C-alpha cells in the first residue's frame, strides 16, 4: 500500500510565533498548520480506531543552530516547535537537522520512509526558498512524489522582494525541477477546503489552497494520489484548475 508522509518543516517559535522576529505571514502559516494537522490527525486516529491500514504519517522537522550561526539553539525558546508531535504516537516522528536539506541531515531517512511504503511527501512550512525548497528538491531526487502546499509555506521579505513573490518563485523552481528531471508533467489542482478556523468562525466560509503535484518518473496515475491528499488534509473536492 502506498503511503504519504506529511512534512512540517521548521515551524519554530523564532520564525512563526514571536512578534519581533517572525516572518510576515506567520499568522497564515499558523492557521494553515493548525487546520492541516487537525485534518491529518483525524484521518490517522480514525484508521487506528477501526484497525485499518495506516497510509499517513507526520514528520516534524526541527532546525538546530550553534549560537554563532543563529538563534535556533537546541533547548532555547526560539528553537521550540509551534506544532509538536504527539507523545507515544508511532505515526508522528521528529527529525532534527542542521542544514537546509532534511535528508542531508538524516541520510537514512529516505530509505526508511521507502521501507515503510511511503512514496509521496506533502510539504509545508518555513522558509520557502531555504529549507522547504531544499528538502523538496532532495525528496524529488530520491524518487518521491512531492506535493508543496501553496499558501502553507512562506518566508521573510528579502531586500525589495516580498515574501509572496518568493513563494511563487519557489513553486516555479520546483515545477521546473519536476519537469526537467523527475516527471513528464506537472499538474496543479484547485480545491475547495473547509476553513482552517472552522465554518462558524470564518466570515468567508471557504478558503482556497493550491496544491502543486510533482510526480516522480515511476508514478503513472494521479487519481489515487489525489484521493490520498484530499483525505490527508480534509479537502472537499471542488473546481479543478490548472
């Protein structure tokens, strides 16, 4: 059975929950992360309760630095995760890293995931052009299908370039990487999703989240993958768009 791993990348206090140091769109990332994890955990828990085969797991990625290189020093407040894995839950794991690429810091991770049947990685988090991009590229190079959740990754404004623009550039770079080296096509699906804040709390009722799907060369069918991701983050299929 093909399985999916949800990567929650570097959503740490310094970057996403500190008014003086967080990225400009930290609130959006916190809101998205809350909704995505809630829906994913519902699927995991329901499968466990009914004794069904588990096709989802969550990988929380936490960056570490030495004091000379930055504030994310292990054990410090800035280093702490905003979203933490649940204790004693075998479907949620924590991995640490000290470089941008999660797989470079954890050389056995790709093989371990594949041994567990994982063929698809869904990614979101911080920073788009750094650890998110590097981890997604490495996952593609390892043969995984990679799904980047648009609207659920972001970064800081850099010079005269806004974070939103950088997000778009990263998505384009991943599309290029997929088209050139890892797949014959790249498809984007636009789906309606239940509000991250709950239907009663959100004045607009429904948000849109874009999913960019980058299949590896060995992947020949999109329908099963789409169903898995829809189930993974609680999406309600709506209009599909390219």
